[in-house]
């Protein structure tokens, strides 16, 4: 099993004729069992194709051509047009939208997330690399070219959630090298407002019997860790969680800018030290180094499997 996507998931790529999207499409088609990309959308490019994927002017045309509802969309259009693209996808019945685009105005993101909630849909991102079910399918640029993704990701019992796209692969590769494969890995995006947080993905992993542990990569800024800790405690989660907190040095360097737009420390609760303490209170182990994660996961999973 997996969460969010599987080998039968159909999706489109919005902005498919852009350079990044052309490469992303090839990577998804080549990976695992081959993604079912049933169309691409770039206004004014109707009738073209990208690696054999037909291109349409609108999402409605893509849905009509497919002859059935389409499960998802990968959105790669420029930030000024992202909201319109996402609205178009949601209004045409798409239930999973992966937004690769970064530097989208916060107000636009808030409106996209609100509409998705109203339509019973889910957004992953923005500013993310997408989702991968090892050896089966990937939706987005996560893992890079298929041959590289195949080296970093392997099937197994560990769910991975990360605010950093690159670190999603780094952590998964570390797990793979230690003989721990992944059930599903999700790059949730590094922006201040995103469509799906750690806590919002936890019920999906909790329901997936192939997932026996969770690894997360997190950073200073925002309140997602507090939300996760509260969810784990309130729901008595069966899943052991191991976290790595980047940017601990920021506590000693007020005003330091660190990577993602989400790492804006607005108060004491947003600092690395406070987050680590809150996670620990919920029974979530925070590793000092990424290299420590596999052994901690094995230890925690051993305890779960023994009970």
C-alpha cells in the first residue's frame, strides 16, 4: 500500500511545455511502473505532445479527452498564474494537486488551500518536489531522473515527510543504505503556507498498514511541529516518529535568514530548541545527525514489532 498515489493514479502536468516540466514529465514516465500522465496543459499549445503526452489548452479539454475523472495534477506554471491553474484543476474535479512552483504570493496560496478544502481536494506544496512510492510511481520531480530515484528510494516500511525537497531524497537515501525502504515519501514544501502539513498527512500514514515508522525533516519557523506533537498525543499514534531538526544554529543568530520562506522565526515557540522540546514531549525522537536516523528507526520499529 501507499498514501496519496499508486500505480493506477492518473494525472496531468499543467505548464507541460516549459523546460522544467518537459524534464519532469520524462522522469515520471520512466520511473517505476511508469506514471499514467494522461495529458498536459499549456494555453495555446493544443495539439502538441511532450514525450507522447497530448497537450491541451485547458484542463477541461484534458478531462474530456481522457473520458473519465483525472486524479491529480502537477502544477509547474509561473507564480503569477499558479492560482488560476490550481483553481482550474480543482473546478474540473481534480482531487490531488502537487504545486512545484515557488515564490507564489501568500494570499494566493491561502485562497488555493481554502478552495481545495471546500472541494474535498488536497494540495501538496507549493515549493515542493512532489510524492514518490518507491519502485512504483512518482508525481513530481522528487528524486530526479528515474535512474537516480531508483538508487535513493526502495520499497519498505518507513514513511518520509520533509519540508525540503532535496532532503526528502537525502533522508530516504540514508534509510535505503541502511536497508530501510520507504512506503511513501512526500516533499510537503518549504513555504510559510502549504497545503498539507505533517499532522494532516499523519492520518493517511496511520491507516497504511505498510507504514511502520515515520521520519520527518523539519526546520525553525512556523508551528507545524506543535501541530504534529498535539496530533500524535491526542490520537495515540501507533507509529514511532524520528525527526531531524535543521538550522539549530539559528537560535544563537537572531535575524538569520535560512533557506525556505517558512523559516521565519516569529517568536520563542518557532525556535529549534522549543520545537525539539515539544516533539520530545510527544515521544518523537529528534536525531542529532541524519546518519543516526536509521539506527533509531530500527530500534523504535523493533519495539513496535515486538509488542
